[in-house]
C-alpha cells in the first residue's frame, strides 16, 4: 500500500481567534452570494442550510476558505457532517487537524505503482466468450491476480492499491459469509456502503454467492435522516432484500431500517462477513466451495432509478445486459491496453458502477478512484489524479465541469498535465453548452484537448450507454455539436430550424452522438411512427443491453416496453445529420398555450435572480381548467430569510429573467426556505415530488431537528419491531396449528384414499379432504376464469381434454388442485414426488404421471404417454418450470407439455397461482397465513399448419408471459 506523505499535526488553534475569523468568512461568503439579509443570522448556532441557505456546493466553498484562512486542512466529511457554524469551528480547533498542503505536491501513488507492460496483460480476448460477470471476476482474480486494479484514495489521503487477486479472494470470503448465513441464489443483498474497498469486494462477493446486488446510497446528513430512512426502506422492500451490508458508522441507521423491511434477515458489516465467517473458514476448508454457476439471463443487480421524475423503480439488469453494454462502451471509446480510468462518481449509480468500474474490470484496466466527497471538497483532486495516474478515461455530470471551472484556483493546478485525457464523458444530466466551452478554455493551459470532451447520453434502463459521439482528432475546430434553434418554431411545431444569426434568445441543445454498437435509436411521434429528420419526438431504443423491465412492477414495465424489443426512454429528442439531441424529459415538459416549455431552461434563467439559490429552482406545469392549458409554476429556494420587500424584488427579478429567456412570464412564483425542494441521492431535483408538495400545500413544512427525527424514527422502528415480534409469535402459533390440522384432516384423507376400493372413490375422498384442510387453515382460495375452459367447469366432470400449465411455487400447489378440479386430469411431476409421504399416495392412487427428469432417452416415450392421455380424453396438468425455489419469479418453461398439445391439437390453458409461495415457501417447515388466487387464463390453440418447434415455442412463451402477468411475479 502506498501512502501519502506524513502529515504533522498543527498546534491547537486559539478558539476565540478562530471563531472570529470563521464568522467573518461566513459573512463574506453570504455577501458574495447576495444574501445580505442573512448577515444578522450568523451566529455559532446558525444552521448552515436552514438559516444561511448554504447548500452542498456553498458549504464546500466555505470549508475551503476556512482551510486557506487558518492554514489547515479540514477532513472531507466535515462538509456533510457539519450542521452549524459552531460545528465548523469545533472541527477547526480539534487536535490533529493538519496543516494545509498544496494539492499539486500531495504524494499520490506514482504511475509506476499502477503501471504494467502489455506482456503481463491478459486483455479482453479471453473474455469475449464470457457469459457472466462471475466469469470476469474469476478470470481476473486468477490469470491477472498479481496485477494492480484499483488505486483507492482513502479518507486519510493514503492510496490503497487493490490487485485483481486481492479483490477476488476477499469477494470469495464475503460470498462464503453470505452463504453461511443462508443466502440463496437469486435473493437480493443491499449494499449501503461508501466508495471504499468494502464496496468493490462486497459487490463482487454478492455475485459470487449467486445473489442480486442492490446498491443504495449511505446516509450523509443527520438532519435528513427521516427522509433517508423512508426512501431507503421503500427500496429495500421493493427489492425484497435478504441482507444489508453496511459499514460500522452506519450500522445504527441500518438497524433502524430493519423493522420496516419484512424480508430483511440481517444487517452485517463486511468485516464480520469476510473476516470472521469468510476468510477464517475458507482458509480452514480442505477444498474450495463449489462456485455458483450463473447464466447470462440471471439477474446481476437492481439499479434503482434516481427518482427525479417520480418514485424510484428497480431496473432489472442481467449479466448478459451488463456484458453487452460494457462491450459496446469498449468499442465506442476504442478502449486499449494503455487506458486508465479515473473516477469520483458514486458507486451506487450506473455511471460510476458500470462505466467507471465494471468496464475497467472486464477489460483488465486500472482505476484510480476517490469518493464523491473528496471531489466536492477539492475538485482539483480529480484533475491531479489524472495527472499522477496518466488517466485517459473519465466521466462526470455537467455540474462537475462547472465546479472545476469556478472553484479550482490557478495555484491549485501549477504544473498540472491533463494531456493524457483522451475521452472525458459529460452525461447523466442536461448538458449546458457554455460549460463545455468554459471547461476547455480553463484547462487548455494544462494540456487538455477539446476533442477529448464527449457529451453522451444513457440511462439505467439501457444498462448505461446509449449514444456516444465518435472520437475526434486533434485540431478539429469544434469537437461537439451545438444546435441554435428558432424558439417559436421548435416550441410550437417541434421542428429543429436554425435560429437567425441575430436571434438573442435561441434554444440551444448539445448533440450526444450516435448509438453505441449493438443499439438502435428511434425518434417517434405520439402514434409510434418515425418523427422524421430534425423533428422532436419520444426517444425509443433497443439492443442486447436493454432491461427486461422493473423489478416486481408490472404496470411500470408495461409502460416501458413498446413491442418488438423497443423501450421508451421517457426522454424527448430529435435526430439531425445522424446525431441525437436530447431536449428534455417527457414528464417534465410544460405545455402552455400550445408551446413546449423546457423546465431546465426556465430554471437556468431564474437562477440569476437576486435572492434565490441557483441550482435549487424547479419549474413545472399545473393544469388550469379555466384557461384550458397549463400554468407555469416556479418554486425557488431563497438565500435565507427574506423580508417582504426583498421577496417582492426576488419575484420581480425571476419574472423579468424568465420572460426575457423564453418570451412568456411565469404564472406562479413560490419562494421557499432552503432545503425545501427534494432531491435525489445524486443531487438531481425531484420535479414530480416538488409538484406534489406544491399541490398539497406541504412545500413550506418545517423540517424537524435531527435529534427529533432520530427519536421519531427510533420510536417507529420500535413499534414496528414490536408488531413484527407479535406477528412472528402469531405465525409460529399458526404454523403449529397448521401442523395439527395436517394431522387431523389429511391423515384420515390419506387413509381413505389409500384403502379406497376404486380410483374414482380415491379421487373423491382426496378432493373432499383437501377442501376441508384449506377451510380449517383459514386459507381462502379464489378461482377466476372457470368460464375459459367450460361454462360450469367448477362443478363439471366433463372438461377438456386440455393441457393445463401452471407456475410452480410451493409444496401446496398440488394440494390446491387436488381440492379444486373435479374433472378428469393427471398431474405430470418428477418421479421423486411419487415416493413422497402422503402426496405420493395421492399421486399413485390417481395414476398420475411421475417421470424421470434426467433420463433423456425416455423423453420421447414420456411425450407419447402425455399425448395418449389427451387422446383418451383426460387432461394433463404440468408445472413447466420443473421445480420451485424460495425466491419469487417465473422460471424458464420446458417444452414437453407444449409438444403434447401440438401433437394432439389440444388447447393449452395457462393457470396462474398467486399467494401460495408466501404461505409455505421452499426450505420452510411451518405454513403462514395467507390467501390464494387461482387464475385460469384464456386457452391457447395450437396452429396445426405451423412448424412444430416454432409453434411449441410460441405456446410456451405466450403461456409464460400470461402466467407472469397474473401471478404478480416477474419473468426470470
């Protein structure tokens, strides 16, 4: 491990002197921000955000000024942890505070420590056939074990080198720790971790254990802990997380979430997973655990969308999705063996996780990583990391480029060399054309070449990247394209027409390139037809990396998918001269008097007004029934408390600036206190949530102090924990009762069935006994769709013959059909079922089918037996998944039942079971209370003129999709 140069603690600063200087610095900053009205509020107890309106970027600037004035270097975490002016002073006078150091002289890891010659680089060639990320992790961890992979800047300024081998070994230990705690393949594990070695190792460990990773952002602000807990517990419930991996400092918060998430079995740190349960037992084992074997179609992780336009949804990303998009990025950027990525992006979002880590992992590249806070407190650290590591690839949202331009001082970049940067991607939020010019001009003296700056477009539903501009060559006058459009034509007709040279207020959009290899893009109108050249419409895309939908959210998935593989991005755009231009989010666009108004442009204009906070402004539309259009509403946070006169001046300034920019004035201007506008974990404004708060009159609701929020959260968690305990006691008593009911009612039923003189009598006793069993268990069974098989199918003994196919969820599935179906039918089950206690007797007495699944040579004979039963007029009931597991989801279907249907011309009737898995989940012994819904879906008739195999696949896919829709479980 290479560390930074040794720091000598400075002598303890005089507190009185420090107080005076810090208070003066706060007042000076407020004056520069135009917040003169807040000067009287500057006291030791003044809250930085609520009283002084100092947001995250303003706090970064204040901490930097304090450091320079007092000649000290404050820890990065102070930006997030300090709530009051007094907190900043206390941090400044703490023993051990270090003297300020010139950024350029910091002892970063030398390039040699990350360097490797092409001869010791295995390259991506051997991974072109990789099907999963597990293949990648194992390959890198064995073939390239000794090679450095990550240079991680830690909070102490030390740089930790992590080799591929170290990452793999620690991930194996974490995987073993998870398996020892009972994690099953396909179950989700949440990662509430900052940028650290723990995150890299835990993410890889979850995959090696067969789990589905769910990255969520760690708690940062104590004064927003209640909002954080509410949002994260909703994500954990949606993901059905079994475990939450966190770090020691956040354990208390993590445990407060646990009572709110019924599926959560445990909260654990990586130290306990790997150190205690993983490495020690792994080292003591005689041989390595059998590795989990994933498939490309298996889920790798759930990427929860930021929620800037609504509630977050879990985007399902498979191993195949990830590898397809990573390979597209590699091809689009021309990644080579000499590339090094440099990133500060958070790892709980797709650009940081996939683009800045998983892509380098796949290619065997080097990554220099630091935390987002390290960048925000001193943006020059990112630039110096590029210098020291000879970085070539990086990505960041637009605000990061603007921050570098405004905050990095000349003295901070003396000797800086950025000439190695060949691809610097700007994406993830609207791109400001002026930012591109300002960044290039500011850092041209440092060797930065404009052709390296690439505006790009992507989204989680596409895994990550959708469009990237072609790499440019040095000397091109303008490496990116900016369209200056006639505003009136575009807003009313949606046509991109160039503005006149003397147009003072044109619309400007930045080109984001062409689709990456493997992707197609369409711009469509309201009817789904191609919009045409330079005409705005909805952006659709398709490709191998496109998601299959949102986890456990069929309604949202249906709105996402447009047929034939196309997915609606939710963004507006147009194509011109082969390039895509993003114009805004569909849900955000305001339609007023027939014009399309783009909120980011309104917000940018309003941000220049005196008294409001730039970057803390939201514009949206509200229906005006009388006018038959929308009203333009602007919600703007103020720079502290405004007098009535100052508020009136601010409103007038916003009105004037917006009118000048877009040609119409806003209808409503709502000035609110700092921190009133909700934001996503990545800092994006949540327009839909702000609109909801505005309409319900809750925008100005005062946020409670942190200690009250924690107390309320603790009380709520305690109440939930108490209810959870009572529920567990009730469930245990119910389970014991269920076992008794099984003995009281099923044993006599089994006896009657076993000794019944005829098959018909055995079937009748079986149905009678099972019906009473479910009644005594207080499990209501609702059956829908009897009419799809016969007018009186619930009571009829003359139905079919049909091929009933059903999802398999629990041991109770068979008992439910034994209780329901009166007409002649046969189960098709695996051979082992016929030898099970109790159920096996019912199967044998009913002469149901029990086939040997592994005997491939007997498959044709089995298929013929099914066909013969259908020809005799007896239906068959098949579980095409073959088996069931604890985790929800409809597994792939086998083709046998559909072959029998085609051979006999019998209809296929899909049947969806819902609720059974929750009553008696796999690997459990006692049932839980619940209710069951059985949905008999419209039959599918084989086409006798179609090719056999093609028709079998059609019937299989149609049945599986219908069952997934009505079972409430997603397709696996």
